[in-house]
C-alpha cells in the first residue's frame, strides 16, 4: 500500500483547498477510503469516508464544508475543503480503511 497526499498549504480563514491522495498497491475500486487529520498537540482524528459505492460520511464539524470524492480510474481520493477555519489547521492524511499504512500527510494551515 502506498499513499501520497498533496495539495496542502497556507490559506486565509474562509478560503478553500483541495487535497489529493494518490493510492496504489491495493484494489482501489473496492476500497473504502478515508481522510484523517492531526492538529498540533492532538490525537489524529477521522474526518471523512467514501465507500466504493459512493456513500460519504463526515465528522460533524466539517459536514457541509468538506467534500470527499474519488477517481477510480486514477486511484485518487480528494478532499475539497471550503470555508476553512483556523481550527482546521492540521496535517491531513488519507488511508485505505482496512490498512494500517499512512502516507506522509500534507500540511494545511489556516491563518490570516
């Protein structure tokens, strides 16, 4: 399993970012894909999930602002983040739900 996250950066409050995760080494089309994040000094937490059939689930605090999507042809999962808040600052990671492998993550910083 290999996961490579990208797309993070510095954004002002209220701004948007689109994260990408290129996945390989497993059957992506059959995989439940998830996004997680770890803020400074805090435990890693789950953010969003997308099933192979397209069902989506979100952490309450990001519902309506974040959107998870996937491109099975390229083996990529995305996290579109809108109306970003300073408390969304974290390193964001993707994961295949039945794997213990993590990528390197991508840093998202929301600050004015």
